[in-house]
């Protein structure tokens, strides 16, 4: 791929209390492919996702989700509207970008939290989805959040004890709820301490991944705060997917839409059971387990690329 092929068209879509940043690469007449980043609270970063699909065949679109990346305002700068930042709002943001770019249907891809958002979007707008390809599959269920914030502490008991003590939880308050409360609080010095504590735990529970790099997840304090604030906000609320909006019980609604579920066997943070449960209930899905990877990795991303090509060949 040449630098010219990877050069992105960029812009923002103005919505109430937010501007959503988007970028598009490749042939404008090619098959549209949407990429949804992880987090909640991650970003498109340096745009490595743009290299995954042949720019002569595909038009690859990415967006920074509400409150993070190049979308404005950043969540910590607009705490008064934090309650409006929900999965349902993100789904509407995705639709606004699709309409802005005059795309009728697209292949929807996502990694980690992005896979949760991709499935929630597809369940809301199945007629807009040509196919779905996911890596490091999650659904942000209470069970998954309980595992990643508390139960995985059985593997890292020393680090989890420190993480839990630093939460300063009130009686009856879950660890994730305590961090969410402090990160969204008026005491911004305490919020920074909470963000640092959360970052340390994120770096710990991913440390058995074969592709893990030591050190903090985020060196930049602003990025660290954005991520910690949004991920705890979402996880403390079960991804805003409750009361009949849970993904696994509804996944059969996507039967007929091709789906690829790529997951690392060594993913300690998000065990493969979630991808397996989805696959069992989603007749038109394919489960691809990468035996020697964890929460994503080069082999997983190569599988995602192949999945998108196979979906494009079907439509």
C-alpha cells in the first residue's frame, strides 16, 4: 500500500453536545468497512487499522467514539453531559456518520469493546449490515465485567488487593462503581489518583498476553483519564445493555448475517467462552480461535482481514 492510498479523508459530524471525528481511506466506490475501536475510551490512535484492507477494493471508515480521541469535547472536559454517553448514544453516532458519508450498508468490524458496540449496532440496525467481523470478542455483560474487575484477581491476588484497596469503595459498592464515582467526581486530584490506579490494573490483567509490553497502558495523563473515566462509566452500568438489551440472549436475531468471531485462547482478560456462547446461538457465525494469542495480536488481525474479504465475496 502506498502512502497516497492510506491517506485519510477526515471530518466531524456535529451532534447535540458532541462532534464525532471520522476518517475514511481507500476507494470511495469500494465495499465500505467500519472499524470500531476498543475501550470504552480508546481511540483510532495512529490509524494502523487502515492497513488491514486493500484500498483498491475497500473503503475503510473509522470513528473516534463520543468523548474520546479526536471527537470533542473529551469526556473529562464535559462531565455535565457524562450521563448522555451511553451505548445507545454511540449507536446513534455511528448512524449519523453512515448517513453523513452516504453509505447504504457496510461490513462492521470491531476489537474488544468495539466488538460489543458492533453487535449492539447490528442488533439495532441489521438492515445496514453486510456482515460482522470481530476480534477479542466481548458483550460487556455483568458476568464479563465481574470477571475482569474482580474475579481475575484470583490469578493476580497481590495486584488485585492493591487495586481494590485503592478503590476506596463505600460499603456495598463494587470496585468498578467506586472507581467510576471518583473518576467522575469534583475532586480532580482524586480522579487522577483513581485513573492511575485503574491504569495499573489494566496493565496487570493483560500481562499474561504473549504480546504484552510492560509499563503503563497510557503514558499521557489526558489519555489515561479519558480511558479510565469512560471504561468505568460503562462497566459500572453493565455497558448500558440491560433490561432486554443484553447481547447474548438476542444474538439469534442476527441469523442470516455472516459473522466471524476471532478470539485468542490465551485471552485472560476476556476468556473465549463469550465468543463460544455467541457462536452457539448465532447460526450464521464462524468461531476462529487463535491458539497462541491473547487479547488480539497479529494473527488475530490477519484473520480479521481474511474475514472481511470472505464477507465481501458473499455480497
